[in-house]
């Protein structure tokens, strides 16, 4: 990434930034999140275009997207997204820190040796300190344990989250990728210590609906919010792949997580049928995929990734049509179940 801070001029946030996106309460907490949030997993590494990254975040915030989601190992290389975000924060968003919800996570591999992975107190506490340094922050708004650790006692992992809150290094805490029963246990352990499990970050999209099998009910019972990640199936649930696989796409540029062989003709045909319904609704495919998740009020926010400001704008406009008719829902179910 080149750090040309002159090329797009100084930033002053759009004065009407709070006129577009609705805010939804995160479970029974005091935290309101924008219905659409933006994640920095891809497109914010050192090999990516810094000005583009900066423009994505400006576009998001100008439309009221107050929540930026990071993790210790977003990059590449690991840590790069937090470093680049720290620079953007310094250049553009410093006056707006109190208008932002910035999250980070630890739980996947981050540094070599036995203390840079999973869920020990040793790992989580050190990782948050590193994240704060990379981003130039005193605290994050949300800190997540990024995935379950089958070996560390849950009491230790939750104890680490509780300690972060006690120390003021995280305002709220959450878990990601935890199944329903483990989420309940985690919430109980945290609750006994006096810390609320504020939010869960599960994978959820039209094509990955595991959360409907118990997790959302559990979160509803607990009053824990939910923010859905990879809501567009990394780009499959957009019009991006309808005419083949473009060069400028995650499937070609970065095959680590989205392999082009997984974008089958059958899958594309399903998206084509869904896209026809989106068109009737006056929406893009991406907009309909986001709106479809927001129809459940247990979903606090939909966490999208974007590779350009244009995609950000497209996704923001989802909020112009969040309602589905019974008939549309039935048609969508038919396509998804076929
Ligand atoms: N907790 C976890 O374990 C976990 C795991 C994964 C992700 N996450 C979080 O969730 C965030 C989102 O995940 P994701 O990036 O996989 O989400 P996604 O929203 O499912 O996919 C993002 C990709 O979809 C394409 N796209 C987005 N908007 C579009 C539009 N309007 N039109 C056409 N294409 C569009 C872009 O692909 P191209 O790049 O091809 O243009 C973009 O990079 C991450 O940044 C991260 O914060 C969390």
C-alpha cells in the first residue's frame, strides 16, 4: 500500500450522514449498530490500494455506517488491515472517534508458538494490546473471541473478555462462530462475572442458514445481538458472477477462501433466478441478499465486505426496500431449496 495522503484531499464527513441508515439495538444492550456494517477482512492489506481503502471507509461513514469490523489477522500480512485502518483513522476519522464502533478479534492463528492462537488468556490479552497499538486506539468498542477453542476452559476465555472490559480496553464483548449451546454457556459464565455477552458474529446468508437451527433462538432468549458475516457469500450473492468470473473478483484475485471451482453453474443459475426477483423489487442482487437477512429483527447488523466505494453505495441503498411480500419470500425459499 502507498500512503499518499494528499491524493484525495482532506476529509470532512457528510453533514447528512445520519439520514440514510437505520440503527438497530444490539440485543438488550445500550449499543445501537447501523443495519449495515463494513468489514476489513479483504481489500485492506498491504498489497491493496490504500486510496481505494480510504475511499471505501469515507463512503461508508458518509452514509451513516458507523461500524468498522477488524481482526488481528486481517491482511495480508496478518495485522496489516489494523495498521492501514490506524493510518486512515489518523488521517480521516480522528475527529469522529466517538461516532465510531470499531471491533477487533482474536482466536485464529496470529503469531508463532503456543501463545498466538485459539483462546488462552495469554493469547487474547496480548493480542488485544497489539491490536490497539496497530490501530492507535486506547480501546476497541467490541472485542470478540473469534472462534471456539476446544481445549481451553471456557471460563478462562470468558475471563479474558471480562478482564478487557474491566480494564476499559473493550467496551463490549462478543463471540464468533460459537454454536448455540456453547454460546449459552459463554453468556452464563460472563453473566456471573457481571459482563454481558453483547453480540455474536455468525456466518449467515441465503446460502448458509445454520443459525436458523437454534442459534438465533438462543440469542433472542439471551438478548444478545447478532451481526451476520459473509452475507453475500463472498460475492456469489451479487450479480458479479452472472456472466462468468471477472478478473477483478475475489475468486481470481485471492483464492484463499473463495475458490473459483466452487462457483458452479448450478449455483450461478440459482443466483440468476434470485436476481430476477431482486429486479422485480427494484433492487440489485446484493441489496436483496442483505435485506433478506434484515427481515429478522434478531439480526442487528449485516456485515458486508466491499472492494470499491461503488459497491459500498450499492449496498447502502438496500435500506430503500427492506420489506418482502409473502409471495416473494415463498419464491425465494423455492429457489434456495431447489
Ligand atoms: N467472524 C469471522 O470469522 C469472519 C469471517 C469472515 C468475515 N468476517 C467479517 O465479515 C466481513 C464481510 O465478509 P465478506 O467480505 O466475506 O462478505 P461478503 O459481503 O459476503 O462479500 C464481500 C465481497 O462481495 C462482493 N460485493 C460486495 N458488495 C457488492 C456489490 N454491491 N456488488 C457486487 N459485488 C459486491 C465483493 O467482491 P469482490 O472483491 O470480488 O469485488 C466483496 O469483496 C469481513 O470483512 C469481516 O469483517 C468475519
